[in-house]
């Protein structure tokens, strides 16, 4: 029985608290209702065809990469380049000990001289044999023997000439030359070490201009580009040379232009992607093989897109949104998914519709969604003059 007064007291307290909350809400509603409309400038969401860019990540690669190996064995006598320097095709980078190869060339040349002497002697004997045979002074059999000896001597000359050419080539191979123009790497074998044919990598040389950038696209993107190429009257995505733009780490946007020049012959069934390659000029040596690159690939077919002024885009933590003029002229928030910028206009993938009036200027005057708005068409020149006059 003693609980009844306490119960009545608790109910009374709850009722009083409820009245206080309702009063506060009513006061806040009156306060919002009494706010003057926010003066803002608006612009419509525009729908128009734009070129579509797809974005990828890739790596810069040299067009040519050569592992420099000796063609003959020998001890390294000298290294004739500075590691990391640019070299020209034909530059001597390494020199092997050539003494044994020079001696072999001398021996081969001596054998050639002897073979030529023997061939000359055989030729003279054949000439005499022909005169004697014409006078019936020797047998036909002896004449044939002289002919065979001459042919054999001439063959010996040709064999000796081949040995000289081989020895001269081996001697030339003791000077290891750059096979391409490019950038030399680290000397992997230094003076005094033994280098053996095909097994020893002396250094690497990579070409510098132009360069390739490799990237991979998913099969849906590949099919879309193939369809665009066919609609344009081309043979398909594989032969299309679509424009490409590239940006490096730390660069704004995609300042470098290139062109697609290769598409792989299959889609990787494990990843569902296909490898593509673009070629870029590198006369200023900005690109180094192995660098990370951001790649934009343009679709040759334009498609409809929704665009709003980029100044209308607002940020809330990790979300992007805009204010549009909603029902009864009030502010309505719309979360949006953004695309790229086209001529100062931002492509909006979702969140708005064509014709929506988007608040471009004066968004700082909107304190909450549902706030009444007083709108006027957005004029970029007027806004700039107002900002300049307030400074």
C-alpha cells in the first residue's frame, strides 16, 4: 500500500518531462519557421553526350629490355661505362682479355696463306697438265688427278677463309657492345672476373623513348570498347588506337597523352581481365620503367551523362552530396556518386535527375535540409564580382 504515493509521484514526473520536451520541440519548430529563406543561386542538372573515360592503374615498362651477355669466354679487362648512364647502340661497355683470340686469328690467317699457296701450285700443275695432255704426252688419268688436286686446294682455301672469319668474329666479341640505345644498369661483373658465353649477365640496358604502360581492364569494359569500335565502323577493340592519358604519383590529373597500341589475345579466366598497353613519348625522360601510373582510356563513342557545376559538390566525411530545390522551394539534400570533370562540370553517376535545380552558390546559408530557399539563376561572373568586392 505504501507504493502508491511513489507510483503517483513517478507518473507525475514523467508527465512533466514529456511536456517539457514537447514545449522545446515546438519552440525549435517555431524558430526554424521564423528563419528567413536562404538566398542561393541555382543551376539545372544538364544532360548531354560526353566522351567517357575509364580509369585504370598500370606500370611503366621499357619497349626494349636487353640482358647483356658475352658471346665468348674470357676475363673482364675493363668496364667502359658509368653505371646508370645513357648509352648508344654500338658503344663498347665491356672488354674481355683478347690475347688468345688475337693469336687464334693470326694462326687462322697463316693457314689461309698456306692454303692459297697450295691452291696456286695446284693450279699451275693443272695448267701444265692440260698442255701436255693436248700433245698426248700424259695420260687422261693424270690430268684428272691434277684437276682433283686443284679442286681440293681451292676447297682448302675456302675452309681457311671461314676459319679466319670465325676467329675475327670471336676477337670482335671480346668487345661487348650496347645492342640498343638506352639506359645501362649496374655492372654485374667487374674487372678481373671470368665471363662465360650465354651464362653470365654483364648488365642490362633498357630503351627510354618511347615507353609502354601496361594495365588491365575487366571483360565488361573490353566488350563495351569492342562494341564502340564496331559502331564507329572499325574492326573492333583490338585494332582501335584509342587515346590514353597518364598521370604519375604526385601529379595532378592526367597530363601525359599517348595511344593504345596493343591488346592481349585472350581474357585471363582466373581474373576476368585482359591486358592492354599504351605507348607514350619520353623525350624528356620523365618516365622510368617500373613506375606506377594512373591511366585514363577514352571511349570513342559519346554517351549521355548528367552534369552539374563542380562548385555545387559538398563533402560530408567520405560522402559527396548536393542541395537541390525540393518540394515547396525548400532545400533537399541528395547524396551523389561522382564521375570526372568535363569543362568545369562534374559528371554525376547517380543521385540527381536532369532538370533538378542544384544550389551552386550560397550553400553556406543552408543550415538544415528543409530550409526555405529564395533562388535565382547562377551567374558565375556575378558571383566572382561579389567575392572580389567583399575582399
